[in-house]
C-alpha cells in the first residue's frame, strides 16, 4: 500500500519482526521529524503479533507522510532490508530499527551533512546512546564515536539502526544481498564495501536512542578477539578479515543473519 503524492528525497526503511510492543515509539519519533521530505518503507518479516496493524494505526495520525507496506516471507533481517531497498527510488536512504528512538533533528542533520560534504561522503552515521542525551555518559559516548571516526575513518562505529546512505552508491556496493554476506555483523561488512566508493561522516549532535535489549546479544555477534582484530586490521587487509577469517569463523559457529530473529530477552 502506498500513499505517495510526490517524489521525496529520502526513504526510511524499517524492517520488523514481532515488534508490536516497541514500534509505536519508533514510528512516532520518525513521523515527528522536523525534516518532512521522506517516505517510510515498512517491511514485515513474517510477524505473528500484529505489528503491521500497530504501524497502520500510528501512521494514520500522520497522513502527510507517504508509507509503503511490504511483506518479506523469507525469514531474516537481511532479506527484509533487501526487499525494502528494492523499493527505494529516492536519492537518500536511512535504515532504522523498530526499537530505536530518533530525535526530531535526525533526518534534518543527516541531510545537512550530505549536502555540505558533497558526493565524497556516501554515508552518514549516528552514535547510539542509552541515557538522557544531556547526561554525561551520552555526551561522552557521542564524543568518543566522533573522535574514533576520525582516527579510524575506514571502519564502522555505528550499528545498522544508525546508518544512512546515498542510494546510488549503496546500489553500486551491492546493498544487502546475501550473495555478499549472509551472516550477522552485516552492518559492518556492507560499509566495508561502501568505503571503496567514498567516506562516512559522523557528527556530535547526530545520535539515536538504542534499545537496551541489544546488551544481551553475545550469541549473535563477534567475540572480543574478532572485534580487536577488526580495529587493528588495516583497510587494505579488510577483505581478508571479512571474507576469509571472519566468514570461516562465523560459518563454524552458525552465525547466520537469521539468528537475529531470536529474541532472547522474551
């Protein structure tokens, strides 16, 4: 279903699986963005809890925002992202998680950064915070992400819930196709491909409030050794890191992207 009366500049893709308890806050935060030139692409990844009904109820309160509802029956977030991206025709695209809150200036600042930096910047990424934005911990985390992004510019310092892209560059990089990477940590592997085409940009005031549920995800992520090696490996060796070293280890541990559907907190 599409309510699209114009060609917006942004698409905001939100994949979801059984997020009826959380997605209302996410959609409300997106619908109340100061920057309004966007459409929502909502991708139901075979939910069984009525999440789509919640989405339609929330978005009925914001008739000025065009929404496209898609269903992806193949189970896995990568499949849902790929389906959503296939429907994108706009210049810019953002991916958002169904349990994350985005401040009113989120898309506005992303747009400003893309316009100011030019085509050499192919992605803009945000810091994830878990306290009040004005709290010391949040300020420190935002500053830390900004500093590290300057020290290690060819690495990713934000999760997929905080990624925005130039659509053309993302398509050239291959998007979320499982032909490239069918495992967890695809929010790090995909930007690695994208860095061949340009840079990422961070900003102190660009942040989103992540879900505390992510604290209990050790079974679907890399271990400390792998994380350290990612940071110390030069970009020249990142192909080896992902496609030889990490791929082999993830295959041995069975860390396919579909594992992200497990909700260990429930």
